[in-house]
């Protein structure tokens, strides 16, 4: 029984530190964006460049905070336009273990 537990822990450690999952996710073909999505993405990109070019040393703390919030929102919008579902290695392991237990 102890050997089985040790082998399972070793297998779990090997699967946890195997980063081939991320490489396989990049092999999918890119989907084409619509003209509306491209325009929105270009608007976001232009605004980010504008914010990076700003002299932030003259801004107050609240203004810098607002810029960070705006950048976070734009990042969420850009990720939503790109789409995609991402699973972490831990989530994949839990799914596999649940499938093994069920089946």
C-alpha cells in the first residue's frame, strides 16, 4: 500500500511539472476577427500606447489609480475579443482524477 501511494505521488509530481500542455495549446489555428472587433482592438491598442507615452509623474495618486483600472478593463476586453478557454495544469489533473474515479 505504501509503495502505491509513493508511486502515485511521484506520478503526480511528474505530471505537475510537465509543461507540454501550454505548448500544445498554441498549435490551434487563429480565428479571424470581424471588422468591428479589429476596430475595437485598434482603439484599445492606441489608448494603451497613449497611456504609456504619458508623463505619469505629474499625476495624482487617484489619477494613476484610475489609469490602472482603465488598463485592467481594456485588458479584459482585449482578452474577451481574442476568446479562448484556458485550463491550468491543476485543473487538468483534477479532471483526470475525477474521470479515473468515476470510470
